[in-house]
């Protein structure tokens, strides 16, 4: 989908403050409320805006530990990938599942309230996932930049 400058302005302001009143958003983007509504609908229909919802701050909810786990799977079983993903979806502490091409097949983001809960989850839920050939854990220390969108 091709975006013009008005679309980019709308998206920049929308990403900066998604909950802002639509009349205020239209004013900030330099368009009329009717134009804003039409363009937002077109951006949704075109798949540019996929969803609207809350972004949770896990730390504010008491989850002080976040770990990125990188898996290389044993792909000698043709169902290894599907079975791993299916099992990982069942772990409540897994908040993100991403797949890759390359040395790493899957990355999971796991949250826990503290290290004791993480260790319990790791031992009982993560290490029992099927078809793990290699596993690397990276503990999040700080998020320096978390851009929610593209440089429009």
C-alpha cells in the first residue's frame, strides 16, 4: 500500500498517542475528522493498521524478570517445529514466540515475577518442550529503545 504525506502524519501522531481523541488526532495531523476517519479505515483495510489494543508494562504488573530464549530444534522429526510451537503456546509465562531462518529456529520471551519463579518455569516448562537441540538464554537488563512503529 502506498502512503502519502498525510497518511504518514496520521500514523506518526497515532503511534505517538493511540488513545488520543480522534478530533485531536485529526487536528494534529492537519486533516479534517472525516478525512482522518476515511484514511484510518483505508489503512485498516489495507492491513497497515492490524490491531488496536493495550500495551502492557510487565514490570509494572510485578514481572521483574524477562528472558529471551533462543532455540535450535532437532529437525530429524518432520513435526518437530509444529510440536515445539504447540507446546510453547501452552506455557503461560511465554509472552512472545518468534520464528527465524538461520542458526536459531525459535525465540521465546519468558517473563517471571522473580528468579525463583523463572527457575521453576525453566525447569518444569521450558526444558520439557519437545525437540530442543540447542538452547541459549539471554536475560534482559534494560530496554534502550522500543519503537512501536516505522520511521514515518
